C-alpha cells in the first residue's frame, strides 16, 4: 500500500521519506553533541569558578582537562596571552575565539531549517499530482464514484506526511537553537571569569557551603 501511495504521488513520497531520514540523522547527531557539550560545560564552569587566580600553568592544565569542549579554545587563547595582555585587549581576543567557535555549534542545523520549509510544499505538490490521477478516472467509461474519493484520500497522504515532517523538524530546530544559546552563554561566562582571574587581582570564591575562600580573602586584604 505504501508503494501504491508513493507511485500515486509520482515519487514525491519517496523524496519525503528521504527527507525524514536526513532529519532524523541530524536530530540524533545534534542532540548527542549539544546535550553532551552543555552538561560537561556546566561542570567545567563550576570547576573554573573555584579558582581565585589563574596563571599560564593553570590555564594550560584546565585546557587539557576541557578536552574537546568549546571552552578549551578560550583557555588556550588565554594561556597564550597570559601575563602579556589584560583587560579590554584580552576580552577582544577571547571574543574572537568565541566567534570562531560559534559556527561549529549550529552545524547542519540549516538542513532542518530547509526541510521545515520544503516538506509542506513538497507534500502539497504530491497531493496535487495525486488529485490529477484521481480526477482522471472521470474520463474513463464506467467509472465508480468510490474510485475518485479513494484517489483523493490517497493524494492527501502526501500533504499529511509533509506537515508531519515539518512539525517534527520545527520542534527540534527550536530546541537545538535554545541549546546553542545556552552554550554561547557558557562561553561568555567562561570569558568573563578568565578576564577577572587574569588581571593580577584575586577573586574571592566560595565553597559548596557558601563560605569565602580564606586564602583569596587574605590576599585581597593584603593588596
């Protein structure tokens, strides 16, 4: 029956099926990458927040711990400029690293965006072709009304399929965009934390119970 429906739309349903497979592949790939990046990034931001001051050695160690996280690029940039650049100049270099990383986060999401727009139109096109086949029965002698109504029902399957693919893609596309924004927010947080911890002045940090770091407080008072 599925083959009959696909042939009734002159192969449009085959194209929609291929688009669904591409959509599902992108969904699985991006969900795994973005979710993993967010969870590991949260742990890393908390670890970075425990440091009151960062030098080149500490930055290199954190960069190795970050592994393939986007935050690793910011740490390597900060380590390369440690002791040489501070303030706005350092912020500008870290911002450049964020801009380089950003396109990698929404990679292949353009496929979902294209499918969301194209699937309903392609489904409607398949329905129109199916309607041609349905009403062509009227030109045949001795046709039955059930043949026309059945053909119209078969033709509408293309539109329903296109709408389903588009709705599924829209939900995931919006969810992935929200996750990308969360990762960019994490990168901005890391950038700010690096600037604050590389200006030569200690940052007072707090432990899990909300108590300030005694060593950082002592250094800050001495300064």
